[in-house]
C-alpha cells in the first residue's frame, strides 16, 4: 500500500503541476483532493463513475501502471481527446500520432487488439474521421471494464480509499 500511495501521490502531483501551468493560461485552477470514502465507493457502481472523477481516473491509471498496462487508459484518453478535435488538419495529425503510439506493430505503447482491427484503422486514418478508432476504443474500454476495473476494486489501495478513518481525540480538539 505504501508503494501505491507513493506512486499515486507522485502521479497526482505531476498531473496537478502540469494542470496548474495550463490552468494559469486558461484562468482555471484544478485541485486534487483525496475523495471521501463515500465518493470513492461511488466508483464501484459504474466504470464511467470512476473515469469521470479526476482522482478516480488518476488512481485507476496508477493501478494500471502497477499492472504494466497503462497504455489502455492512455489510448482511451487519446481517443476521447481525438473525438473533440475540430480542425481536419489536426484530426489527421492526431490520428497518425495515435496510430504510431498505440496501433502499429512494435508501437511504444502498443495496445492489444486483433489484426483485423489494426488493418481497418490503418485504412481509416488515410482519410481520418472522428470514428476511425471507435472499434478499438470500445474493445479497450471493454477490456478495462471487464478485467482491470474489477481488480482495481479489489485492490488494497481502493479498499483503503473506501475506509472511513476514525476521528482521533486530537483531531476533535480534546
């Protein structure tokens, strides 16, 4: 658990620092606070609940990193960003980057998808559309939801987040 906390703390701090740099430009400020046990328990109700929460996403990402499969969440997030792209030129360049990073054989963060899906994507990115990664993204989402997510919910780290910590007398001021 100590290793988990160290990793998550490091990850959140780095995410928070990069967000602070971005947020100063955008005029927004994002803080990452440890969720309440009740909030953390909501993550067990649906995978989307976990992904929608910044701390939950960071915790899940750290968990995937500990299992050596963080490329799945990174691919899924890259696809989410890709779908929001407006400019056709940016769409093409982002499609090629996603393909080079996650899809092609021996890619640095190669995801585990079948050969037919890889071939279909290779053809689709020639004229990139917002849906060229949809099939692969759904497969990776399903893989995370059905395999990694249940293991995350059983992990010591997640169980620790869900525990209610007793209030000590010192904290009560007595």
